[in-house]
C-alpha cells in the first residue's frame, strides 16, 4: 500500500483537472455513502465512507478542532483517506486527507458556480479568511472567465488582508474589504466559508443575478445565510442527504421560508441536465456545498489514476 502525502497530492493536481474529474464522476451511477460522528463540536472525530460499485471503496477519517487556527499553524480540520480496490478489496493507498479536503471542497463549489453563475460574472466575494478561503478563490477563478475583482472579507481585517496579499502574489486580482453589507450588493458570485452560528449574509442585499456558494455550515447549529436568502433563491445542493443536516438548509425549512420542494436538485442532476439550473440572468442561485464521502472517493480515484500514470 502506497502512502501519498500532501506535497505529492498538490503536485499532481490543478483546479481545472479536478473540476473536470468531478464533472465526469457525477455523470456515472451514484455512489453509496454513509458517515458517523463521535466527540463534541470542540473535538470531533468523524468518518465518511463511499463505495463506487465495482471500481473503488474509500473511508475518510477526519478530526475537527475549531480552536486550532487560533493556537498555532494547524488547520481546524485534518484527515486521511484510505482507498481500496472495488474488485478484490486490496488496500491501494493511504492519502493525505487534508489536501483532498482542500481540492474537493473548493472544486465542488467551483463546479456548482460553473453551472449556476452567470458566465459574465466579474466580481467574486469570499466571506471568511480561514484555511479554505484562498482555495475557494482559486477554484472559482478557474471557472469564471470574465473575473476582474476578488474581494476578501473577514471579521478580522488583518486575516483578510493576508489572504488577499497571498492571492495577489499568484496573479489574482484580490483585495480585502471591511464592509460586508456593501460588498454583498455588488458581488456577482459569493463564496462563504465561515463557522458562523448566526446568518451573516442578508438576502435583501444580493444583486439580481447573483450566485451564492455556501460552504461553512457543517451542522444544525451553524448557518451563514438568512431566510430571505433562501426565499429569493433557486436552491441546489451537492448531496441532499448531507445538506439536510446543516443549518443553511434546515433553518429556512423549519421557519417555513422554503419547503423541501424548493431544493431543486443535486450536483449530479445539474451536471447531467436532468434538472435545470439558472433560467434567467436576473434570478439568484444558491448552492449548498455540504460535502460527502463520494467527493473524497472521487478525488482518491483521480489521485490513484494520476499516480499510476507517473510510474
């Protein structure tokens, strides 16, 4: 069994390759997925499993320690992925799961934006300046051909400035902003990745035609967008069973702002065209990136295939 660590994973991949791989994978039959959780919100251990029948099987073992970024250099979420052969059960690779999280999360959101955002979108707003912010900016930039401005907002202005400077050094047109409400009124695409327990995105401020990508809400007690956001939007999710356990979907369902029929489709249905995404330049679209073991397996398969090509 081969160990593939972070640097090797990152050397194999780029945003275009990963977005295209996810798009191909979503055209295949759906995978079986399951997950389990232990611990507490402050020290969480959870496992996501997926089976791509006749091809591969995988489990992702994950820890979540939200206080890590404030204590030092460790990210809040860390993980490993174990990949097995789906034909004979052989363990194939143990892969750094944190890097898989970065690539699959950012490119899952980017694929949603590729389908749902207006092609002429020029302004991207990243809400939050945590570990995922630069990844989400880079992935969205790879699918928005007319992008001219990237704004970074964070409660701590200094962290937003750090992320903007890092992105600017790679050639992306990024700057930090301090007024979130003002930034929401002009953004064509908004990607939010915070651990907020109260909505910080106000639907009344979104411009006609905006696309909203919600990443940060991972439990019933976390939520980034208010009821008005859900009310105004055509809503899509990457996977229903994952999205039905997070505040950004459950909150507006419980308040009556939306009904389950207002969740119009999953990413696989958008990719295959079995459900229609954006229907006009004026409507607001919302994509909830809730994750799932199927995405980790898709990335593990891609890494396995690229690794074999290098041998």
